[in-house]
């Protein structure tokens, strides 16, 4: 998982009772540097077919940093796109040439093989490109992360402990300890 290679010290994990599509409240400060936020950092975590996303506040400077790529990263992405396209076409041609049967079936199998082969190659290059990220870019990306999730919970960590505390306070009603009482119909103020 992405949390495996963290170089920065992260906050205590914050688990919120939040289902897909529900949002978390953030202070209007950049999660990476604390400046006033005008942009968004999309956090995501994937497990198998399930993906959870969340937007965190980001300032314009950090957003620019996030878009910046190292030369090596750019090169890997370009080469990856080219190799993925070539491998996809080769897979399509090979399947169409080697598999018997109706033309539409060969075409369908060829298209499936082409997209699977291209996706596999692209994933290999993308992983290497991510490893070649600029340290400053990686720091912005690591400022807030979804480290775990279930169908009803999401666990976040932050590079900045003060941000973690602020998010905990803003979302006190979503803390697992607070929610069962609400669900049981206890009066709330
Ligand atoms: Zn910032």
C-alpha cells in the first residue's frame, strides 16, 4: 500500500465514521503548508475494486508544486504511454491472428487483450514514475492520506499534527465514539 514508504512523521491516525460520498470538514488552510487554501488535494486509496476519495484543502503554491514533475518522471510517463500503446496493438494483432472463430469474437478478445496488456505496462511505468517524483511534490502528496477505509469508516493521517487536531475537532460528530449515540436516537444539542 501507499502508506508503506512514508518518510515524514505522520499524525496519529484519525478514524471518522464516514460513508462513501459523505464529506469531511477541513479548516480552510492548506494541508501541506498551512497557507489559505484555494485549491483541492484529492486523496484516494484503493483496495481491490474499491476506491475512496476525499478532497483536502490545498494552497495555490502547493497545487503548483503538485503539478511539477521531475525530468525522469516525465520521461518515464512518455515512454510508458508509448510502450503501452505498442504492446496493446501487438496484443490485438496477435489475438486476431491466432484465435479462430467469428470476426466479432476475435475482435472482442483482441480488444480485451489489448487493453489488459496496455494497462499492465502502463502500471509498471507509472509505479517507476511515482518513485521518481520530486521530494517536494511527494511531501505535498503525503501531507494528508487515507490510510485505511471500510464501508463506513475512513482513517486519515496528516503530516501536520495541528491539522489533524483541527480536523478531529471539526468532525467530532463523526468520531466512532460519538456516532452510536446519535444512531440510537439520543438527543443532540
Ligand atoms: Zn500549501
